[in-house]
């Protein structure tokens, strides 16, 4: 074995370990999505109320990153990671036992806070372990691996719901979190602890970032692109159910969209060498949303009309995510964790607000969803253009 292949294999093993932790955050969304109609029936909820299980989780995933980002910069990576897994498991257990919507939402919020710690820790540790030139490619690899699990998650979630009900889903997530920690923790190196200077107050760091035009533009791009994807995820299960698909069949439709996101991560390197990868990815997102709107306006509906344009959205999201994170890691010296956590929090909070706002326009229809997708995608495009101006 050569000296070059050994570090490469070691680096790949670490990426897989970090991906196992980071994937937990999004799996709690994707596994539950195809079971939302069943959850609504079980808890006697309207569709809009059931969608709150996604919206509240997104809000928690955003707020959790605001807490986890400064924490990893100040007290180190492992303590934040361990606390996050504990919260995730407790939240999953509470969700499985929830007798009513308020209990479910409280448990989902706790689970999201824990999942956020894994997302932030994984991103920052990649920046710790790999050089500035290499880490963009490693971030893309991380995101690709992370997306594999959520791409399978809707299928697994749909099968679990068909076999034993939606409550099996949070139970499986809790077990998965413990297994991921047991496998990954021994493989993760002890990345640097927070230096003494990191004890500085949080507000000056925040103000530095808010004065950074590139940070604001990239954050807006992430928020718009993420909102486009999560508006689809929170609403499409009800449309697919109306089209006559079962939970497991709906899961396969979500798998198709997730697979295009995985493909998008493989385009990050080639696009980054030739053009602005963030702008290219946003162009794909806006194209998909525009096609979705055009089809709805002329009355073309059905599973294929819903899913095919979303494949472009998924492809663009796969390009934008790692490209934007690579920029944010170096947007302000010494603020990798804080910058990525604030951007990630804004991304999730914007997605949560968008899904809550859209739920007020129930019942879900293809045209209403397409209009919401076009608005969110336009926000992402505005951010990408502002970054270049």
C-alpha cells in the first residue's frame, strides 16, 4: 500500500463516520414524510396540522445549529456531538409514544435540536481535518453520502408505516442514532479543542458575519433552495395519496428526487472548475420550479408531472449545498462553526416558516404548491445573483 492510498482510505473512513452522524438530522424528516397522511388519521388531525411535524422539526434543526455552532468553536467537537445524540434519542422515543399533537411536536423539537449538533459537528470536522483546497471536494463527498441515507429513508419509512404504523419510524431512528454513535465515535480523531480566544462573546462574531456581503448572499441562496425542497417534501405525500399511491409507493417517488440530489453532489467539482457552481445549481432549482408551475397552469397533473420537474430541483440542491458550505467555512477567519451554523439555522428556519405558511393555504393542490416552489426558488436565485454583483 502506498503512502498516498493510506491517507485517502483513512480520510474516506472518517467521511463515512461523519456522514453517519450528519445523516440522522435529515432522516427524521424523510422517513416520516410518506407516513404523514397515516399520522394525520391516527391523531385525528387535518393535513395542515400533520405538516407541523415537519415544520417544527425544521425550526428545531435551525435553532439547534445556532446553539451548536458557537459551542463547537468554544468547547470542542465531541462534547457537543455526545449531547446531541442523547437529545436525538430522547426525542425519538417521545415521538414514538406521543398520544397527541402537542406531545409529538415537543418530542420532534428535542430530536431536531440533537440532530442539529450532528450536522454542525460533521461540517466543521471536515474543515478541521482537510486542507482548504481539498475540503470542498470532501464536503461534496460528505453530502453525497449523507444524501444516500435520506434517499432510502422515504422508502423505509413508507414500508414501516405499511407494516406496523408510523410510530415504528421514530423508534427506528432512535436505534439508528445509537448504532451510528457506537460505530463512528472510535473512528473520529480528536480534532482541535477551542482555543482560549474562542471564549469571546458571540455578538461581535455575529456582527462580523452580518457585515459580510458574501455571507448574507450565500445564506439567502441556501434558505431559498432549501425552502423549495422542503415545501415539496412536506406537501407532496398528500398529493401522491390523492393520486392513488400508497405510503410505500410515495416513498419511491421521494427516492427518485433524492437520487438526483446525490447526482448533483458529483457535479460540484466539475462545475466549480468551470463556472460558478452555486449559480449553476440555483439555475437548475429555478428551472424545475418554473416547469412545475407551467404544468400546473395548463392542468397537467399526476405523479409524473409532480416528480419530473422536482428532479431538476433535487439536482440543483445537490450542487448548491456543498458549494455554499465550502464558501461559508472560510468567509470569516476563525468562525467556521459559527458561520455554517447561522447559515444552516437560517436555512432550516426559513424552510420551516415556508412550510407553516403554505399549510395555511390547505388543501394542497398542484397549482398552489407550484406557486410556492417558484417563490422560494426565486429567492435562491436572488441570493446567487447578489453574491456575484
